[in-house]
């Protein structure tokens, strides 16, 4: 299969290159391709003639999106519209990566794929939700995959940040304990995307976070336990770490669509983290 990956040099894109090495891969990242150039990307896609596009390219710096609103929408919404329209014109299946930030994050349960998002409370979430909507409008042959709390080889990620901070110079680390999510490895996402690619008739929105949930403090504690680091953690509140973009208290995603379609479940987050830590160099 010939697969074009936008944002192929990013953390998830790099993992996809490793996991899909038996396929013919085309990396559509700057400077090879610019998704914000409609005509240019259309020509690039037509020449590449892939069987599928995995659209990872996005502005994911949540706080930076708050100060660079136009650029966030240019990349996450307008750029995605260009990818979707080009895929539709050239009859290419589109698999696009989205985020839990499309929800407000205040529900008392995990969000499933049939809960109605509204873009949440951040420019990042609103621009990504706009990207989802243009995909639905411009490219019927699509799968949208929402992920959250992602980490992968080479980072940057929460796992890499915690390992860097636990260098023995800090008696204790304050870590937020009132946000809940599903820590998720890029490898787990890539393996599930393989299943999506193999089932050509699947369309719609799928949640692809690992099973089980944790707070950031619990996530950090498990990182240190696996790494054998005796690092003290002090649980704290979100309010103690004010950021330009508000963080959702609830980032948990329910994988209803995986169950409905008979796809295999995502791995438990602790198992996925342990697998990752065995091979990552910090």
C-alpha cells in the first residue's frame, strides 16, 4: 500500500514510519509539501497518487495557539480543508488525527464518539474541531481518530519532561492531580491505525487512547516506578500552574466505536508505557 503521511517528521509521524515500514511511504512535511497551499498540495497529492493519506500535520502547541490564533486556524482548519478537498478530488482515503480538546472537558465520564463536541475552551480545540468539520464536509471517505496525552519515541512528551526533571536535583516535583486522561503511546495508536487501514470500508470518528485512566500525578508516579527512580511527587491543583490555555479536567475518551466495529481494544496504558520505557533513551 502507498501511504502519504502529512506531518511525517513529528512524533506520531516518526512512529508511523517505523511501524509501516513495509509499505511505500511518502512524507508530506515541510519543505516537501505545504498543506496551507491548496494548489501546491493538490499537485503534490496527484503526483504521489497514494492509496491513503494519514493526516498528522497540525499546530499542537496548545498555549501558542492562544497567541497565534490566525496561524492555528490556518494550519488546523484551512490546511486540513485543503488536504480533505484534495483527497476527495483524487479519490484517496483520508485518515485524520484529532484530539480530546474538541470537548469542553467537564463531563463526569469519558467522552464517546457520539457525544457532541463544540471545540472546547481553547483555540487549539476550536481550530481542531473546525478541522474535523471540514473533513466531514469535503471528504466523505474519511476516518477521524481522536487521541490525547500522547507520548512517543524522541518526544517531546510528558514522559520525556518527567524523566528530565527527575535528575536527582529536585527533592520533590509538583504534578497536577485534578486532571484525568488516558496516557497513550504513539506505538499503540499506529498499531490501531493499521487495523483501520486494513478495513477499507470503515468511516467515521474513532477514539484511540489507551485503556485505563490516570491523573498527571499518577502518570508521573508510574513513569518513575518503571524507571526505578526514587522521585517524590507532590500532588497539586491545576490552579497552581496557570497557563495561557485552560486544560480540560476530563480528557478521558471512551472507545465505543472500536467495540461497535469489532476492532481490537487499545492496550492498557500501564502496559503500553512499560513497553515504551524499555526501548526509549532519555
